[in-house]
């Protein structure tokens, strides 16, 4: 399955169409900087998830578990097309995959590049989680067009910086108690 194959297929939102997605070819050349990909994660949201770790984070939270993702020039570059293709290949090989998590790093600073990927994964029937260090209030106030477009494709947003003093092991999927798990944040 290639991105070219995907472009030729009709749009579907059904899970049975997990090998299909509606992709605007003009968006496929967008560039992303990633720290890495975990094809089967069970800690970044419910079920088995395809976790994309973006590279670059302005928040620099003390105690961050992923300091290697901070450097804006670190990681590696990948196009939207290649990321989508990589995801579709994993999805085709793993029927237990239930969703996609985009984390980091700070994903929202690469919202423009992430939109085609989130769009394709969602159109193929996978739910989308995004972890951001920004709060909902900060995002709403900024009202950035690319961020809003990405968040409209998001089923669940985990917001807020990791705060060492509020570190918790009691709640699933968050690192500190100030962080919130918000369903359908901008729909
Ligand atoms: S927002 Fe996340 S990745 Fe960025 S410094 Fe804080 S904990 Fe680390």
C-alpha cells in the first residue's frame, strides 16, 4: 500500500476502510520533525496505539521524561506522505491497533505538518489522542488556524505541562495532576 494507492481510493470513515483514506495530494509534501515512532504503545492512551513522538518542545518542564525531544533541531525529518505510509503499513499488519497518539515534544508547534497525518488516520477509522504542554485556555486564546484544524481532528486532548510537584502515578495516561484528559476538545 502506497500513498498513491490511498489517494486513488474513495473517502471512508468506516473502520473496514482502514487501508483507505482521503488524502489531499497537495498536503503530502509537508515536512515534520520527529523524535521517533512506537508502533505498539499501551501507555499513551487506551488500547494499542501508534504513538508518534514529535521533536522540539519549548516548555522544558523540570522532570520531563523525554528530554531528548526538546531540541528543535534534533530528531529526524519525515514528510507527511512517508509518515502516513508508515502508519498505514503498521495498521495493515496489526488488526489490534485501535488508535493514534501524537505526543512529544510539543506537537502543536508542528500542527501544520501533522494535519494530513491526523486526517488520514481518522478517515481510516482510528481515534486520535494528542498530548500538549499548552492548556486548553492558552490554545483557545491563541486561536491559531493550524492548531484549530488539527484539534478538530482530535478525539482526546491531554493538556498542560508536566509539573513535578504534582506528579501522580494514580491516574492513567497523565504524569501530573494538573493535566486534563479532554474529549472532543474543539468540536
Ligand atoms: S511539555 Fe512534555 S515534552 Fe515538553 S518538556 Fe513538558 S513534559 Fe517534556
